[in-house]
C-alpha cells in the first residue's frame, strides 16, 4: 500500500492550488475555501459552483459503464435552470433556448451535450467574476497561509525520509 493510499495527501500542497483556477476546482481544501467564500459573499456565484460540480459529477458518472447515476438531467434542470427554482441560475437567453430545445428531446438519465456549453459558461463566469474577487479576499490570504503550512510540513516529511518519492507515485 502506498503512502497516498494510507494518508490521502491532497492532489497538491502548494499555494499554486489556490492561485490556479483549474487546480482550485480539483483540490478539496481550495475548493472548500472557494465554496465558503461564495457562500458568505456571493449567492449567485455559489449557485454557479454547485451547478458546475453537479454537471461534472453527472458527466463523469454517465461516462462510466454500469454505474448508477444518482444525478439526472431532470434534477439539474429542475434545480438550476427552471425559473423560480431554489438554486436558479440566470443564464443568457441563448443558453436557455439551447438547453430547452436540447433538453426536451433528450433522455433524462443521460448526459446531454448541451450541458457542455453550460459548463463552459459557468466556468468562465466563475473564473472571470468570482475567482478574481476571491484572490483579493481575506479568505484567500488565510488559504494561502494554510497551504504554505502544508508545504512546510510536506517538505519536512520528505526531508526526514518519512516518505520517499517512490511512494508518492
């Protein structure tokens, strides 16, 4: 059993995880910090992040054969796209039209390609409108300090031979 299997080291332990939007989204610590920031400051941004997460889960689980899909296209539509829904996201009209046209003609338990365009829109909006604000916040500075501590601990573990490079692969 490798070290990573025993102790579940994060995907990355450096501050780069916070400064790079792609890494931020795939690292649990940085994702959670961004989620909390949005929860406390920007409800529309929080809804976008939750939608992005649900779409990614749905897309990747639908690609795996013989997996039960716990999330359906209809749930995503009902939760985020349908007007007056609890987590309604205000999309540009052309995206709404595209979703409605494609959604009505698709199976509700299969990932629909129209969601790729929705994911791109959500990703761009999060990155351009919310991530930049996050990087200027106290929450971000706290996250950087926390990640810096992780880097120090990790480097000390490596230096003291408690773990070796071969165990990390």
